[in-house]
DNA sequence: GGCTACATGTAAGCGGTTACATGATTTA
DNA sequence: TAAATCATGTAACCGCTTACATGTAGCC
């Protein structure tokens, strides 16, 4: 079973949800570290049901709109807790097209490289600002309750990652600005 | 055409190479920001040849061992330069199983969460040390030549990313150690 | 002679995205 | 009544990994 399984099991461990609600969670709360489209979620819920890890009850909204509300079975809860306690080996560094581009940018005029670096910096700053706005809900205090603390920690991780990215890009810009404007042709 | 195309085109823009040599580059130099297995490289080289972006000459080692040495065509060089100057939109944050696990770890005893955090910290510290060893070849000085500077910048990026990851994990550990040992059951 | 590295390919399968497809409910 | 949102599914495709498959060359 892939990680998506445990992302869904984890969300259902908090409360029972429909496929549509899971999709919304992937778009909002989990967005910084996992995502899934509905075309992946619905078949996965079918598999999990067949595997006996979740079960659903059908609700009706209005007169005809059906929806399936999923909840963990005891087996599902056990599978989730087993995963939750596991130590995972770090995956290889994720692919990064911008770093690939920067690596090959030695044959570009410094001014063109600066364009790329500044564009990247703007994008990372925008994401950082967005994350910092999210952080305001904590009112500058570290939560004491365990679940709220975990929310806080993953958000802090995203913020620190973006801060590091911005600091790196600023350094790249400074070093490129210092260059003599004579690019080396390959 | 996907990013792999331009990774290969970029490597061939530096010098002509065989599929096997490309594979070795992905395992070493490019490892921090891109990778590809030989099972992906060889078919891609066939496609690029058919598309007229690369061409090859067959060499023979010993008496029978054939190998194809690939080089950029003018069209390939043009395609590479076009990609190199393009501004790319930031991709969504990459998936991260550890952060997913941490997010759901509110129902774990703090001592168990500490285990996971410390394990992760050790792994990131090991990677950081490895990167810092790589950095020694620059003898503490920022290179002036453009291609060497780009090498330096991507390595610096990897180092700063790992430093940020370690700092974050240390903060997570400190905050978890401060907790009262009463986990909230979901 | 045996092991490792060199060298090149193909096939099956997986996780994921995009697109196709349908219909109900709510809100402007 | 039109548009947005709710709600659930399937199908085609893509990038990538793992495994299958084969053979040569160099070294101990």
C-alpha cells in the first residue's frame, strides 16, 4: 500500500468523511506535504473498503444526492497506527527543474541568469507570505495541545523551508551580480 | 517534451556522451536535483535521435563492445537554449511522507514522536555532512568562472536546504520535549 | 575462472494527472 | 435560469521504477 492509503486513513482517524471532503482536505490542510485528485481518491476508497480498512454509510442530501461517508474499521485503525510509528528512510532528494536550469546556466549571460533567479525569488517570497498568513491563527504562541502542536510544526517546517529557499536565492543573486559580465560559451 | 529531455540535452551541451555516461552523471553530479535510470535514458535517446535533436556515432571498445556516443545537433542546441532561458512556474510543494506522518502524530506519545524526529534529524545531518564534504573542493572560495559558480550555487542550495531541515527538526524536538507527557487520543 | 564494471536494450507495473462523463443542489 | 459547487465515478495517458534480458571487457 502506498502513502496515499495512510493519508486517507489518517484523515479518517480524525473524523468520518466523504470522498469529496477528503479531496477538500488534500487541497487545503495537507496541501504543503501531500495531495491527491478525486480520480485517485475514489478508486482508493473502493480498494480500502474491499480490504476491510474502511466502511461507509450512504447519506442523502435533498431528495436524491447520495454520498458515502467513510469511517475507519478496527483493522484500518490498526494499519494506520502501525504506519504512524514506523521509521521511514529518507527518499532521494525530489527533482527540481529550477536547480537543473541553474546548474546549466553557466553559458547564459549573467543578466539572463539574474532574471531567472529574481523570478524564482518572487515566487518563493509569495509562498512564504502565504504561509506566514496561515501562521497568524496561532497568535504568536506555540500550541500546547498535541494535535494543534503538530499543525504548528508542519507549518513551521514549510515556513523555514521557504525562508531557506529565499536566503539561498538572495545569495545566488548577490554572487551573480558580482560577476564580470563575460559568460563562458560551452 | 518533459524535463528529462533538457537534462540530457544539457549534459550533451557540455560534451558528447554515451547513454552509460549520462546514467553516471545522473547518479553523481545531477543527483541533488534530477535523476534517471538507464531504462528511461536509452528510450529517451532514441526519441531525441528520431526528433533530430541529437545524433550518435558508434564506437567499439576492444573487439566487439559497441557504444553510441551522442552529441547535440543544431536543432538540439536551439531547443536546449530555448528551455534554458524560460521562466518556469514553481511546481506544487513536493510530497513528503515524513511531514504527513508528523502531521498525524498528535495521537502518539511524545516519546514516540521524539523517536521519529531524532531518526529524521540523523538522516538529514548525514546528508548535510556528505554535501559539506563535496563543498571542500571549492577550498572555501566562491569560484569566479561561470560554470564553476553554477556548480557552487546548486551545491550551496542543497546545503542550505539541509541546514534548514536540521534546524526545523531540532526545533520540533525541543518543542516536543517541552510537552507534558499526556497524548490526546483521537 | 570469477567478479565487477561497462554497455544497451525491453516489459510490466505503479502512482499520478488530465480528460471524459453524469447528475443534484445551492446561490446569485 | 444560469453558474458555481457538491458529489461520484471511469479511461487514457505519462513519467518513472523494477525487473527481465543479454553480452563484453578488465582485473584479481
